[in-house]
């Protein structure tokens, strides 16, 4: 099932970036607040898949697809719900804090959210080294996102060798918040059994 989802994402990326060979961004699919308010609602769904350059596409899509494929969640509905939550958090926080006059596109916000959830999944394993690795990864992605949100600049921006457009750093924080919130809300609550409670009271 995950292969089918991955294929669907790759297909969406291909369609949303069919203008890149001509050196153009597919602006009809980019999120612009004014256009959405004017009735072009599909931009809310398509903006994550649009990218401004081949480098931007490879960077975002590569991270997103690897992280999505590595999710331990077995439910396709929950996996897709997680992606939607990361996208909603990324877009929502950006709308609340940035004018977005230049629009919003790209998968980086969602990828940051998936990274945070992947780290939490590692922390839930019984393997101690994996738990520590997950904690370290979670701290890194959270700290990176917060620093970017507070500074207004993408960390390691000077290391990018291609165009990533006018970056919106706050979208990374939004993606992390959306992903972690969704993960927390969809986890089953572990209830201690009556037998366990009785045993605890006799210790």
C-alpha cells in the first residue's frame, strides 16, 4: 500500500512541476492568499508539490519521500492524515505570521514534520540506542525550526547550491507542530488494567 502512496506522490510532483523544464514555476498551483480567497481553492491542496527549481525539487522531494517511506505507522489513512496535518500546520502558521505576498510552495515544512514524527517513532522502540537516536533527532529538528522561526532565516542557507526561492522559515515550525500534534492525538491511550491496578495496591 505504501508503494502506491509513494507512486501517487511522485505523480503529483511530476504534474505540479511540469513547467520546470521550461524554466518556469507552475504558478496556478502555488498558494497565494488572494487567489484562494477569490475561489481558487485547489491551491490549498497543490502548493506543497510545486517547486521553484530542480534543486529545490530534488532537495524537498528526496527528504519527503525517504521520510514517508520510513514511517512505522501501518495505517495508510493515518500516514496520509499525518502529511495533511504537517501541510496544514506549515500553511496555517505561515498565514498567521507572514504576509505570503510571494506565495508559498514546497515540501520542506511537511518534511520537517515527518522528521519529528519519525524521531518520536524511534523513541517508542525497545532498542535503547534507537531511542537515544530518536531523541537526538527530535531535539535537532525542533531546535532548528525554532531558531529559524525566531531569526527569520533558514539555517545553512549558504550551503544551498541552487535556488530555493524566497524561503519562509516559519513553515518548518508549523510542519513540526502539525505533525507532532497529529501524532499525539491519534495515539491510543494506554489504560492500566484492573488487575495491574490491584497488583500495584498490594505492593
